[in-house]
C-alpha cells in the first residue's frame, strides 16, 4: 500500500480485517518496522480521536511522530494557484508540501470540506496536492469527502459485535446546529457497500448523499421503517450535497434524534457514532449511556485501524 484515502486502497476487505485483528492482539509486535522512520501528522482542522489514535499507532510501530497544526503552530498556507499573496498567508502550500516531505517518511493529512466550492471539495484539492508533491506515502485522517480510518474502525467494531453474518446496518441522519461535511457518512456508506451487510440510509428529503457513495444502499425516508429490525444504528449529521443547499443547514428536526422509542423498533441494536456527539441533538443521554452504546469501543478501534494501515505502508517502504 502506497497511499490510503478510501476503501478502494484495500485489495481484500476480509484480509484487512484479519490483519486488524492480529494488530489488536499484538499491538507492539512490529516496533522494529517503524524504527528510525518518521510519521508527520498534519492538521488543518481540529481533532481528538484522530490525533491521539494515530500518534499512538505510530508509537506502537516504533516510529518517531511529529504533529503539525496548520494556522496555529505553523504559517498560514495559501492553497490557490495564481493568487497574489498580499493577505495573511505568507507561505504557499506548493513550497510547504515538499519541505514537509523532506522531514518524514509518511504523511497523514486532515483537511475538511470548506463549503466554498463543491468542485474543489469533491476533487480533494488539498489531499491530492500532498500526494502529488510530497514524494512520500500519504494517508487521509479525514478529507473533504471521506474519513477512511474512521470507517475502517467502524467496520472492525461491527465485526466484533455482530450476532449474525449479515447484520442490518442503518446510517441515520440526525440534527445538528451547524453544517457538517459529508465525509463520515460518505465514507461509512462506501465501506458498508463493500460488505455483504444489509445497509440502509435514512434521512429527511434534501439530505441525499452523492450517488456514487450511496451505491447499493436502500434509501428510506421513513425513519421508523428504517430502524425496524436493525442490528446497528450509526448516527451522523451531514449537510446537503445537492445544490443550491450544499453545505447549509436546512433542517434541525428533533424527530430525527436517536432516542429510546426509535431504538425499541430495532433488533436490540447497538448504537454507534464517530464522536464528538451533540447529546440530545444527535442522540439522547439514555441511548448513548445504555449498554447497547459502543461508541467508546468504536473510538478505541481507531488505534487499530490506523496501526493496520501504517503497518501496510511501512511494509511497502521496506
């Protein structure tokens, strides 16, 4: 594996899951693999789980880890070509990227959708610039359209908790006070479509995801029908993809909040969320604090997904 930006960078999902299980059972077995190798983690956006889990994964593999916060611990970077740099950004990303590449062996990048230009967001301009100009393997720590390390951890978690070979997994939209990117739901849908699970996406009309990410999922606008018989409920807010409402809030309908009444329609489903979560907007206290909530186990598996991916990239460098 050279770069990791989506499920398409994994040749065999079942093999990847077996490798993840081995990593989880043997977290310190490959420390020689990362010896004298440097991992650079670049954050254009805030993070808690991604930052800590990916640092931990690097340390578990014996790597040196450098964390750089753009716009806080570094110069503000200009990302547009042809611009006259007379504003508050003193360095261009096209010089910064190869310099960063000179200081490390692998680069992780976290850069959210800007909601200023849908074409730029969905062309993953920043992430692809790192892939093109750094000269080093690059992996996504959440980009404009996908969050593959999160989705890999989600799949690992479902495999650990599922009670049937082909569980019913429901991705449900839930209200939020701010406009959030489609990266997590896009990515989750893409990974679920790569399995043989029964996969359903439910959301209010107007919140349709881009068709290539929806794939073979069943889209259900009736939230109660969607929940019926579900084995896993994965809640997430996202803003509309379709114009003219791209990146806007068009609903805060609390009827979509995950609560005990809706969970009672399921097959005693597990509750999942990538975190951070807005309590009593996305999910009620009662649900997230219940015995069926596996959000902490899900978050813990972020180390496993990151370490499995880093290990594969390191093996490619050997």
